[in-house]
């Protein structure tokens, strides 16, 4: 049996505001368009701790790019300090977004 958490009132607004700030920060980054698209795809699935578990196939389909483009983008984003990854090949990877503020980087 699974539990469903429902947020209401100020808690729901706080979550929505935090997600909006993260999205705004991504839009303001000075990165390549494909890298921004990958970050946005990760961000839409990220929880309140800026973490999500996704497969490369999900990112390929969501961003409508090749696997190689996803790998190149993820490597560049990780080198730039905008995300961290943990996982093993063949399974979903845990991504943590480290996008902060709203300044262009």
C-alpha cells in the first residue's frame, strides 16, 4: 500500500515557489540550448531536494535528441558544477541539480 502526500495551503505554495526559482535559474544560465533543455527535463522531475532518478532514454525522448547528445550534455553540465550524478550503467541514474540563484553563469 502506498501513501499519498497532499500539500495544501502555504506548503504547496512554498514547493511551487522553490520549483519556479529553480526553473528561473535554469532559464538564466549561459549554457548551450541542448544543455538547458536537459536541465529543464531533469528539473521538472526533481523533488524538493533537487534530486530525481531518470534513465538516459527518458532524457533522449523528452529532449528529442540523440543518446550521444544527452551524454555530452550531462558531462558538460557536471563539469560546470550544475549537477551531480550517481548510479551505474543500465539503470536509472540519480541526478542532483546544483543550480542556484538566478545569475547568468
